[in-house]
C-alpha cells in the first residue's frame, strides 16, 4: 500500500502554528513505522481548509486518481477538509475504491460502508465547527468592544494582560515603556524638537527597545512605527474597529486635545467633509405601482428646519415624510420587541426543552439508521457470497446490489443532512431570540445602516403605497407579532393587580408563561421541519465621548496596573 502523508496548518503566517506540521509528521511517521509501510509521499500545506482550492490537496487527489497512491495518512479528518466539497471528494474516492484506506493519528477509520458514513459525519462536523467558530468569534469581539477593549495586540507602551481569562483580557500600561513614550509625546508637543530628533533621543539617550517576542524584539523603534504611534488615537483613549471609532477602557497616555495638537505638528489637518445626510431606509423599499426603488431627499422650511422625504422618481406625487414612515416602523417594532426579561427567559427555556425532549427521538432515529445501514452491509456481503457460490446470477446480483447501494446512499445522506439541519435550526432560533430582545435599541440608537438591516429582518417585499408601508412579515416573526402585545398587556395587568392574591397572580402568570413558551416551542418545530433561517448581524457600537480633561499622570504607574502586566526587565 502506498500512502500520502498530508500535513496542514491553518494559516501561512500564523507563527503560533509553526511547529504544527512538524508535530503532525512526527506522529504520523510513528504509525508508518509501526505498520511497516514502505512507500510514503509527504505533502505539506499552509492553507485554510474552510474553502476548496488548496493546490497541494488537489495534487494529492490527482495522485490518487492516477493510481500513484492507495491511501491517505493524516492527523485528523479536519486536517483534510473543513468544507463540503473537499469532504465529498475524499469519501467519493473511498466509495469508488480509488482510495483503499485512510489512516489517522487521532481518529479510527475502517473502510466499510459504516466507516465511510462515520468519516462523512466527522468531516461534516469539522465544517460545522468552522462555521460556528466565526459566529462565536464575532460574538466575542462584539462583547469585548462593548466593554471598551481593543481586540488586537496592544501598541507600544501597553501590554495585553495574558494572565486573565480568554475573552476578558484587558490592556494595561507597560510599566517600563509607558513613561518613556509619554516623555516622547511631551517633547514633540513642546515644539522645541522635531519628531526625528525625539526619535533619536528615544532610541539613543533614553535606551528604548521594543518588547521581545517569538519573531523579533529588543530593537530600537523604527521611524515608521514612531510616526504611527504619534497618529494613533489609541493613545488618546480611543480605538478603531471595522471603520468605527470606539471609546476605550484602557488608560490614555495623552488627552484628545494633545492628540489633535500632535496631528497639527505633523501636518495632518482635520479636513472638513461636506455634510451628507444618511437616509436609513433607501435601498430597502420599492414603489408598489412601478417597482422602482424609493429614494430620499432633504427639504428645508422657511424657518430653516430640515425634513427628510421618501419618494418614487417615476410615480410623481408619491412623497412621504420620514417621520410618518418611522411612525409605522416604530409601531411594528413595538409588536415584536420583547422588553420583559421574564419573556426572554421563558422563550429560552422553551427552546432548551425542545432540544432536550427531541434528543430521545433523535437518538432512536440515529440508532435505527445505523441498524439499517449495518443490515444493508450484511445483505451486500451475503449477496456477494451467494454470487461466488453460484446461487444468484450476475444480473440478479447487479440488480439487487444497485437497489441496496441506493438505499444505503439515501440513509447516509439523511444522517448528515439531519445534523446540518439541527445546527441551522439552533442558530436560527438564537438569532431570532436575540433580534426580538434587542430590535428596539438597535432601531432607536443605531446608525442608518443598522436601522436598514433591522428593517429588512422584519420580512421581505417592502412596498410603499403612497404613504403606507407594506411588507410580508418573516414567518418566524408572525407568532411573535400575533401574541406578544396581548400577552404583555395581560402580564402587566396581573403584575399590578391590587385585587388578586399572590397565589392567583402566580397561577395566571403561569398561564401566560405556558402560552408564550408553547409558541416558541412550535416556532422551533417549524424552523426545524422547514429549514427556515433568520438573518443575524453585528450591531454597530455607539461612540461615547471622553471626559473633557484627563489627569496628566504619565510619569507614574498605578500599582494595580503593574501587578496585571508582564514587566520586561
């Protein structure tokens, strides 16, 4: 048997995985020696497997198609594929006999129908993990940004607190470099030194050296890094993420006014851009009569007050003010924005109950599918035995084998699709619950782009009929629209009732809870059966202003800061 040893790391420039390929090769070669394999082709690749198109992976498949290798050796199935197309390319060649064996360091594979099915499930799980990881990372980034912490490596003069929990790591002043860089800012602000002269003082007389890292360090600051530092708003207490400026929770090195003065010294002028009004609902609504996109414009009355209007350029006279349009949208938001914490908790409990109760059904279905696949495997073996003994003709053998193989393929596809559908249903309901819990704040406080995205999540086919906005509500929002306001009114009436006893209040609130929970349970059922989805997006963070005056305490570092950082001697 001739094997290809495939070793892959995720990112070409990821230094933290520099030894990953070496470790994979070392452990895999131990298996080679233990099994007495004599022909091994080593293939290395530094590419992500989330998308198809890896050149070395394609070369390995071409070698298999040409008969140059009989099997593949890898660390784990997720090293081979994290997307559907590459996973199918592997299992298809196994099923056709092009690949005769698969060996893994951290996974057991048996070349049988059941083994191929389990490999398909492992590859599908790898794809699901990668997709879910993106959502989890974005959720973590959003949470960190909301707390005022930059999710990136700290700039010179600051350090990332590596001794804190993942996702909660903060940024503190570097006890050694913070005072020196503050002195550099003071010299630039004094006007008596040019930035080049300050850089020479910093690296020469003051002995500044960069922190020592795996790649490099303990070197003077470069000219480019110095000018980047002088212009970085991080030192004034802000950081920029995805084009949006946020107030940071880290300790500023300079004040915002000093930051503006430094930019002026460097010749970076604050150019005033012409004011352009951003309309939140353009591009999302069409005219009911002609189907054209609705545009918007600003008008000013004789007192100088401005108003926004939406209109169709083709159908004259179809003008509606943004105030009237917003009033209709706010009325819809009130129908779906769940403000009571109890309602949100009840909904989450219903979703959790659905999956807990459904697990038994899923297990029985999976067990039945596995039993059916095992039975088909035994029938195929018995059929082959009957053919060798002359009990069936070759024509009968081919006909029965085709029927059994088709049934096996159908069961294998159903097993994988059930898992994918379950993962999609869970993600969809999480997005829906998050949307109805936050849509009010997102619409009230968000920028125009966020309000437009919220509107589109209401449903589809938005049409403006003169001054009335029409649309088709999202099917998963329909039960919320029909039940929430009524149940909310009933809930508050019970809460504030002066005639009901506490036991009567509890009983009636239980009725409200039961109705609301059952609605979410049925919504989850509908989502799972019909494969529905609900859009999710990362809301923009609002910029909060920094205090007008900041203490000039750059020459001393708080003891609490010093305890939370890794000092560089």
